[in-house]
């Protein structure tokens, strides 16, 4: 390897980008993470956010290799692993206390803070919007040029696209774009739910709660500040529902009238679930006065997405295999990608350093092997995610989800797990 180390860019500072950057840093391999958003403040990271359950073979394996497992466990008390499933009227069909689960929950903000706090500040550049990524020829071989607009252009030996659903880096490898998944997601938050609304706290429980019916769902997870993060999932073929239903630009408290009184949405749900939604919408507006309803269509990449391998560039996380959240696999697959790709880069780095090989010549076949394995691994999870979505958002999703939990946990107990 030449006297200078290879230049490595990670585009995107979400869980996958931060995990990869930290794993490389642990081995003394320099990289730079470019993140679109501005650096979050401590106050922003303390706010309630979505909860993520990390799985043993993937997310937790990456956390352990980052040597952060003990610190991670200290951040997992805000949402238990308990599950509750109700029908559209709030009748509980299934519940457990998480005694059979081994998937601890951490808030997205806490995971971001945990990973980023162990990286040198100069390793993360905030406020960098990537406009394009192109391959260029140089005297030393091919490189990738990243165009950050007003922040200039930079060239790298290796670029990893961890830049999410609408990845610019993906354009170097494929012309595949995300497809509308047929679901709209409305996000709201109730802070201090136990003291302000003890009846709702009792309804949703200490962990995850799902009320399903008529192909829609109201789902909650407990989180920081004694909060409940309440998501309303609406199944619809209308990708632009917010405009056609008159929800665009209105506040959450205003939107509740449309959501709760229209039979196409939650009009046929029972009073307990309607109260949960009404309170969540009002609390969201009280906490964020003047803010518009947070409604977003969900997108997915085709099941089995792949691309022809290309030197100097690859993808991880949602950039590589975007899918809906119905199996809880998104962040886990992303961190698994980071772990396996880090192994390849580390192996190539030390082979080039110790045995005088070209870094790129060693890395190239390792990266191809990583991609081939990823295609197989993520296709299986994408199929599972799709199947779960069909189950949960059928006409009687509550009964289907109850039967799913009974079958899965019954099998675990039968195996002595």
C-alpha cells in the first residue's frame, strides 16, 4: 500500500453509517462521514423518537464489536419488550411482558448519540448534501468524485452509500428507485402519558401496542420522557393522500377530525382507540404549535434488489434494501451490513499495509462477496417483511397478529427457548 491510507467516504450519518465509521475507527482506519442534517443538539437528542429493537445476530453483534454493549444496555429501559395486540375497539387479544423476547429496545436518538459520541468530531461533517457521485479516472486508478454543491467536490478511493431511501450513491450502481408501498404513516407523540393520561398508559402498556382493523393500524411504543410514540398507519393506493384528503399543511389536532370521522380511515374504530389518536394529535400540536401533520408515504425497494458489482463504491442500509418496518429488520440489517463490510475493509487495509498489496485489489473481491451475501440475506428479510405486512393489514389484522405471536412463542416454549 502507498504511504498514505486509502480515502474512505461514508455518505449518511444514520445507524449504518455511524456503525461503519466507528468500526473502522476502532481499527485505526480513517474515514469521513458526510451527513445531510445539521449536528443535532443535546436537547434534540433528548426528545422522544422511534424505538428500535436490536437483534442478536445483527444489531447487537455490531454493538458488541463496537465495544458499546454495556453502555447500550443502560439506554434500553425506556421501552420494555412487552407486546399488546388489540382489535379496532381496544379489546386486548394478546399480551405478554416480553419474557420470551431477547430484542432490547433503544430510541433512535439514543443510538445516534451512543455511536456518534465515540467518533472523533472531525470524522463527521454535518450539513453536507450530496448532489451526485461519479466515477473518474486518475493517474492512480479510478476514484469516486462526490459533489457537495457549495461544500465543493471531493475524491475518494472508496465510497459507501449509507444515504437512505433516495440515495444519490445508488445512482452509480442502479437505476432502481423506491416504490410506494401502499401505506401512509402519521407520527405523533404523547409525553408524560402515565401522569396525564393513566387510562391510555394502561391501554398501550409498557412496550409495544398494536390496534389493527380494516387494513389500518394504530401502533404505539413507549419511549423517553414517559412518552408514547403513536403511529397511525393507513392502507391506501393513494400515494398523495395528504393532498387528496385535505391533510397537507394542517395541524395534527385539525387532522384528527378527518381521521376519526371518515370511515375510509379510522371512523369505524372504537372509542378507546379513537381517544388514543385524538389525544396523540392534540398533544403533538401542543408540543409543536404551528407544525404541520407529520404524514409520510412509505416506500420500499423491490424484493431481491441487486446490482452489478462496481469497484470503489457500494451500498448499505436503506440505500441498498429499503423495506417497510413490519419485521423490525431495517436498522438491524443496516448495522449487519456495516459489520460485514467493516470486516472486508479491515482485512483489505491490513493486507495492503502488511503485505504490500494494493488496497483496492484486495478489497474489490471482498466487497463483491459482501454484496452477494447481502443480496441473499436481505431478500429473505424483505420477503418476511412483506408477509408480515399482508398479515397485519388485512381485514382482521388483530386476530392474525395474535395468532402469529401465539404460534411463534408457543414454538419457542416448546423448544425450551
